[in-house]
C-alpha cells in the first residue's frame, strides 16, 4: 500500500504542541503557511493530523503571581483562533472526536502545561468549564500541586495536588505526567482512577535526560493503561542533541519492545522546541513516520495505534 494512501486513512493525533505561544508572542498567522515555527493550518493539513493537543504554557516570568491571568489570556487566544477558523473545532467530549473528523475539521483538545494557574479547586473546575481536557500537573518547576523534574530534591503530590488529581478523574480531565518529578509520578500511578499520559517524553534508557521515563516508569504506565507521546526535542532524543528521525525510531522501538505497541504515540513538542530533528522539521512531515513504519514491516494496525489510536483510546476512556 502507498504510504500516503494509508496515512490518509489513519486517525492521527499529535499529543503536545505549544503553538499558541507562537501565535500570541510571535504574531503568527496560523491560517497561512509560514516559514517559521513547526505548525500552521496548511502544514497540519499536509501532515494529515486530525487532532492536536494545544498546550497553554505560562512563561516563567509570569509565575507565580501572574500565572492565572496569563493562563486565561492564552485560553482566550485559543478560543479566538478556533472561532475565527472554519478548519478548527474544540474537542469537549469523546463523541466530538470522530464527528469533527467526519466534518473534515481539525480537532483541538485544550490542555494546560503546568498547573501554576490552578490556585484552588474552583480554578480547576472553571478550567474544565472553559474546555480544558488535559493538564500536565507541573512544568519542570514546582507549583502548588507537586514538584517538577528540575527540583534538586523532588517531592510528590501535595495534599492539594491529591485533591486536584481526584477532581480531574471525576470531571474527565486527562492527567499528564510529563515534567513531573519522580515522586509525583509514583503518587499519580498509585492514586489515579483513570489512564494517564506522558504527553511528550521519551525513554531514559536511550537518552539519559531527566525529562525521560525510566523502565520502571514505563512499565507502570503500561499497567495503568496509559500512553507516552514521543518528544522531538533533540536533547531528549539523543544525549548532546543533534538528533534525527533515526533517534525517534530508537525510542519507538525501545518503548514498543518494553511495554508494547499499545502504549506509545506522538507527542512532538512542536513549537515548544527550538530545533526539530533532521527529517522531521515540522508537522507537515508527519506522513514520513507512517512511511518508515510501513517500510520496516509494522502492520497497519500497529501503525494506526502509534499514529493516534492509542491516545484516542485514553481520550475515549477519560472524557465524559
């Protein structure tokens, strides 16, 4: 089968993009093809991507006092983008996903990367009301919920973090453990009643970066029924950086062999990384992953799982 024909048949999910900051700070027109950044609507269409997880990341200089205000500004910017584009629609329920695709639109799942704006449980509930359906509990710094991976001495979920986790499970918000310190990861594994994701992380056995998951974490993620999204940050793919598509596949094969094909997908971190891997320079190159998997003997079923079905399974299990 021709890889482009196959790719068009697949439901493709990119589980982490920081594009809203490029749009807001870089005054990027997302409706036209650009020569900067890693994504825009024309390149998303070319890449055959059906669902994007748009992350609201609050820059460090806003934290902690201005985190809630900045979070609200960026959520509003996503709404303005979606409202102004006939190509895009927010995903609020599991049923929305397939309907949006059948209508020929691109689904946007609204996420918060680092819950610095969650000042109390009411903030969390209101973010849900605003359409947030995934929260990365921390960025690499600490917040009221937990410690991030950059803390020299990490700690687990705070009492408030445990309350938020329970509320996220009850509301139907996907829990994301990328950037979370090790102690917090194990608290989430112990306490979560729903599958979790590591939306943009890799295998630490292949690249010894603090943001990547150990074998023990990957095995726990499997037992939880969760999914890890491969991150394209060169320094997370290969020690010292300078990564290319081969490095993406090294992590894919390692994770597949350790925990199975049902637990790995694409997380990229496009528009949040300074440099993309050679051969995967932007989101338009996404079909080349399908091409290589096809050439290397992956079945259609397994290609479909990696390209989106695994994340789609978690979305259907968690979203109400």
